[in-house]
C-alpha cells in the first residue's frame, strides 16, 4: 500500500467518525435543551429528535423549536 492510500483511509475514517459524532450531537441536542429549560415533556422532545433524524431530518427543526417552547401557566379563575 502506498502512502497516499494510507492517507486516504485515514481521511475516510476521520470523516465517518465526524459524521457519526455530528448525528449523535444533533440527536441529543433538543432533549438536553428541553431538560435544561424545564420543559414538561423532555422525553417526548428527545424521542422526537431521534425519530426525525432516523426518518429523514425534515421535522428536526420543529422539534428543536418545541424544546424551547414553554407551556403557559394556568391562570387562577376567581369564583
């Protein structure tokens, strides 16, 4: 094997490793944000994040927005 072949394999492995690390980081991000912000359904946000990454990434930005949404407090009604 020539030196250029070894270099090409190293570049390929680093690229694949980086791609896997980015996918894992993107999958974990909305769930962590939801837990940190005290979202009422952080598990649902985390599962939604992973599901959208597995099934095509299309709704992942919506799950990220959902992680930032706070549920408004209920107003007490006087009787």
